[in-house]
DNA sequence: CGAGCCGTTGAGGGGATTCAAGCTCAGTGG
DNA sequence: CCACTGAGCTTGAATCCCCTCAACGGCTCG
C-alpha cells in the first residue's frame, strides 16, 4: 500500500494539478468545490495504491479517513455468524468508501481491493472543517450515501434472488459496468463468486464454464473476462422470461 | 390514510405539544433541534396513519416529503426484472423513510405498511430551508442514511445467506427487534416471508410450522407471533454451529 | 352456504451441495 | 530444462434440500 502526497503549492510540480485535473473529479466528493476550495484542501489529500486482495480497512476499525475510488474495484465483506464470508457490495470509480467515519463510527465492513486500486485518502478532520461552511459538500455527501444505499438494495434484489444461473448472469452484468472500453473486466475467483452469490465454488465454476461454452464470455488471463454483451443480455432476458 | 395537522400555536390545544413531547423525538430527525427550532417547523409537520398493507409511496414516484416512523413496521419492496417482488428492508420506530426526495430524486422503493403505522410527514422544502442554517440537522440526516445502509447490508448478510431454516430463524430475530414488551410482534404472511427470504410460501409455511412444534414461537391471531427468545436464540446458535 | 384467500401438508422431481477425482498453470528448485 | 508442487479450476456421481404441483382445512365475507 503506497502513499503519495499530492502537492499543489508549486504549480509547476508534475503532481501539482492532480486534484484540479483529476479525471474523476466530477464523480468525486470534492467535485462541488471550486478551485479556491480545492486550494485549501489539496495538501491534506494523499493518493494511494492498493494491490489486489489487499485490505483497505476492517470492520470495527476506528479509521480517520474516507476514500474516493479513482480506479479499480473494491469489495465490501462481512463475516456471517456462521463464520463464512459474504460479499455485500462492490464499489468502483467515483464511489465513496467508509463515510461512516465522518460520523465517528467504526468501519461497517471489511473493504478489500479486487483489482489494483487507486484511491484518494481524505482525512475525517478535513471534511469536518469544510462541512461547517460548505453546505454543498454536505449535500454531495448525502448523494453518495444514497447511492450506496441504492446499490445495496439493488444487489439484494439482483444478486440474492432466483436460481444460480440467473444470479451469475446478473453478476456479470454488474461487473460489466466496471469494464473498460473493450468489454474487458475483472472476474472474481470462483470462491469470491460463491461468497457474492451464496453458492459453492463448484456451482460457480460449472456456470461460468457453461456460459463460456455458450459464447457469453471469454476468459482472459487469470482474472479477466471479455463479456459479449449481446449474448449476455439475451441470456439474461431468456432467464427472466420464465 | 388519514392526515392530522399538528398545531402548536395554541398551547392549550390537546395536540399542541405533540412534537415537543413526542416519544420518538429522541430517535427522530428533529431530535437535534431545540424547542425554538421546533416552533419554526411544527406547523408544517403532519401526523399520518397508514393501515396494514397500504402503500406509502411507490418506486419512481417524485414525492415531496420524507417520513419518520412513530410506530409500526414499514417494508421496502422492489420488483425484480423477472417480475416477482423482493422485500429488501424493514423500517421501524425512529427510522427515516424516503430521504432520497431531499436530493430531489424519485423514491427508490415501494414502501408499504406492514402493521398499522403512525408517521410524521415532513415536507422536503422544510428540510431544505432548515438545512441552510442547521448543520446539526444535516449531520443527523447523514446518521439516518448510514443506518439505512447498514441495515441493508445486514439484511443481505443475515437473510439472504444459507439454508431456508437458518434464514427464517434470523428473520424471526429481526422481527423480534420490533416486538413490544411481552415479545409479541408482527408475523408476515407466508408469501411475504417468501419475498423476504427468496423461498416459496410452502417452504416458509413448513418452517414456521416446524418452529411452532419445536416451541420456538406461538401464533397469536392472524398476523401475530409470540417469540420464545431463549428457544429462538438457541435454535439460531445450533444452526450456526454447523 | 359457497367463494375465495391463506395456511398446511404430502409426493415427486430438479437444482444445488457434497464428496471426490483430475486438470491447468505459475512458481520453485534440482 | 523439467519434474515437482500447490493453488485454483473443472468435471463427475450421489445426496439432499427446496421447488413444483396438488389436495385439503380453516376462516372471513358476501
């Protein structure tokens, strides 16, 4: 986990304009601030890289920062009382991670990088200060919260319902939302698919193989898939039509 | 759905001090306001009653109000693309319903009363105005959002995981949280249990009957249960211990 | 009293799990 | 260079849980 401070004092510094020109600025929490607002905060924000399968934080931990995802995919996990893992949500580019620390609460989930992940680390105190004056910032925060809630409910309705094949297909659709231009995206390990969809690794494997044979997807390397969206969407529709 | 305005101008009016003395005030969104703050808003807040199985609002509808639950249980539903209903969350006393309208968004779910429900109806514009000055109110709002998010994820981890018997047991535990003093609480119809736990009404019925025979619960009237918590919690533990 | 809804229970079949055996492939060290 | 190893993936066979289909009983209500 490497941390790089983002300097902006010296505008000629190569990283000087990182925040202002950040590609995800429009998606990120500080998108509502003008350049002057950014000037007040840039020095406190750090850029971070997290390697696949590395944890960002753990449930119960009392953190002092929230994060914005610049690139990559992060998963939120919980351990059920039976002792097995359940993945309850994914976050991608532009999503806010760990807003509960702004309320001085411990993190609600384990957060783990799925792919290589780039983050902006935002100290809690920074948001506390800004929140005094900037109502717009608070509104933006509420937007994020609502989006997360919506994602959670959609996950429940889409990925926790119906037979295994249907759940896998819907997961693929959701993974497709994080794909790059060519439809190439991250494919979880079979065990992770199992923890997302509440099924065994064998069932997950059988279904992925079956969909590969049907031409819905193509495995690319160890952790990659190329989704053939036409075939995928058709398969989903066929599944939903009874 | 009956609506009763809450007056406070005339302190001798029987409903005059409803807001100030409201039993759920500490749980509700305006708990952070002092009496002076309450004075500015009470005239705009209406008390509402909703009968069981009556809708509060529908997904996609552009509402102009949020609600606080004073008593009763409300469920949030979605219709999956396959066309069947999925209940994604419950809300009880003190919970905030429909905060997405504060962001000028349509309601995210269908909301339906499970039991008889008492609500406070709070117009969006009121929160908008207050939000300008009262940062404390915005913070309180964020608390609600985070709680809802946490509930949604807990629902996923608890009620969408594992074999049917386990899911029913955990649902009973969750329903027990909304119970009155004597352990008497609302029991969903078999069909509703099915929509919560993704199982058929037959499976739900079999398991409820089985638990009744085991002495975990007692049916009381059409929609009531008395939970025997000791036996229930023991059954849950036995389930989790493999 | 019949109609309709809701809940219960049974029998049979199907889909997912369990148990088990190979397979692929990257990394390691002889 | 290549066997060796282990983790992850695949596939098969048997079992079991849950769904499907079906019949029936209790209850309310017109």
